[in-house]
C-alpha cells in the first residue's frame, strides 16, 4: 500500500521550493482512514439543494413562456443575469470568508438565502416576481460557493482532497438528475400543475439549509495562521503564488474547450430525438458524471492529477468527435456518455488543485477567482459555439470543441512536463 502514495498528486504542477512553498505533497497516515463526516454532510447539502433547484429550473423556462406569457428573449435575459450574478458574487464571498476566518457562516447564509427564495416561485404572479426570485437565488449560490469549497479544503485531510471534492461533486450531480426526474414524475402525477411541483421543491431546500446549519462543524482556526487582511488587493493576488495561477490558467483553457451542456440538448433536437426524450440527454450525462467523479477523486489522491486531467480531455475530444460526425442516436449517446465522463475526470480534480496550491488563509479568495475566471471562459466558449452553430451548422461547433480540447491537452502536457523537469 505504501508504494501507491509515493507519487504526489501535484507532481505536474510543482515549482521550485521558493515558488511552491504552499503545496504539501506528503500524505499523513491519518489521511487514509476515511473521509470526515463533515465532507459527507456537505455533499448531501449540495445534493438536496440541487434537487430543489433543478426541479424548478427544469420547468421554469416552459412556465415563463406558456403560463406567464414571457418571450424567449426574456428567458435568456433572466438566465444571463442570474448566472452573471452568481459568478460575480463568488469572488466577494470567498474573500470575505478569508477576512472573517469563517467559512460555515457564509456558506450557511448562501444556502439559507436560496431556501428562502424557493416559496417565491409558486407564489409569483408575474414575470417580475420570478426575476426577483431567480436573482436572489443566484445571489445565494454565489455567496455559498467559494466559502463551501474552502470549508471542504479545511476539513479534508491532505491526502484525501481529491476524494473529498470528488464525493461532493458526485452527490451534487446526483441532485442534478434526480431533480428533473422528480419534476417530470410530479408533472405527470399532478396533471401538469407547475405550482404544486414548485411547492414540493421547497422541502429539500430547507432540509439542505438545516443540514449545514446544524450538522457541519467548522474546524478551529490555526492559531499560527496570519489574518488575510484585504484578500482582493494585488499583494494577496501575488501571495496566491505562481502555481495557483497556473492552475487557474489550466482551468480557463479547460473551460474554453467545453461549452454549455445546452448544446447537447440542441444536438439531440437536431438529429430528430422526440421532444419527450430530450431531457434524458442531461440525465444520462449527469449519471455518468456522478458515477465517475468520486472514483476519479480517489484515484487522483494516489497518482498524478495531471494524468487524469489529460484523460478527461481525451474523453472530451472523443465526445466532440462523436457528436460532430455521428448524427444518430447511437452517436449522441456515445458523445453524451464521454462528455459526462470528462466532467467526472476534471471538475473535482480542478477544485482539489485549487485547494492544494492556495495558502490556507486565502482559500476562499482562491476559489472565488477560479470560479470567476472559469465562468467568464464558459460564457466566451458558449458564445463562440452558438455563433459557429448559426453560421456553419452543429458539426462545426463540436469540431471546434475538438480543436480546443486537443490544444488544451497539448498545453497541459507541456506545462506538466516542464514543471516536472524544473522540480527534478
């Protein structure tokens, strides 16, 4: 067993000692005894909130258009504002958690705010009320995101960070496909009663808040840790270190190679999949994602994380190839499964790398910056994908994604080899 731990998970991201001082590559024996209870609880917190949110989000666009008479432009505006709000809020909440030295307080506040907005959806009588509810809900998501991830990094043993982030990602993704399935079942049972489904969605949201408020204990702060001061100034950005910013660069390139999953839905429609079965595309993708994220995290604690990230890019390239060149149900299924596998092999690992490379006193800020920059990259990637789709057709979108994935793979291998050579 000891030999399995001799290759540190950051081998491809290490710099010489003066630049990599924040990275810990040893694995204490206590780290192998299993994941702490708090990691499991935070995973179920994410899962319950995702079930609630996805029950609503799966139906909200249709509800806005068919019941409240909103235009598709209004739907797009609401979603754009909502996601932009979440991305911007994350950087401030992460920095605030470093300044206060308190992660749980802000994470619980974010989950609580999201839970309080859920009754507004069935009570809303106009588009304006729904816009307000969606906006506040995304503010809650922005507030909780970075502090929660920093809290996971604080709780997780050094040698189990990959497993810890992988578990949370798996449980969160279970919520992402259970929510829409529950919504579909309830719509059938209630004869398309949107309001009844929205009321049912309130319950898991408040259960999620109750779990984080009463079942998660925040570790006592390290008395030797220096206060963060102002985490958003240039000095703090430099303190994050070159290795961290290299991880951010890798995350940006990864995200540019991957656009919104909405294009998987559009491809399903494009090849003629019956409208009733189109939601199954995201269900299949998220099942694959959920099943692979935790094993990938566990494996990344034992071998080089860079190798698994490279494998994830290979899966993404394969997904793009299948979706571009195989316009059939079998090609769609293959592409969607490979897409979900790519997500499982990369998303939790990138979070673990942020935790590995950021100073403990600036972890909240580190996750905030990472989420902000990768969110902007996702916006750019989706705009490019949409433009290519409109001008040249769906195959061109996925072939461009294939090109970005291969470029990202070459860049990742070059960076990993270069840093490993410096560290020898």
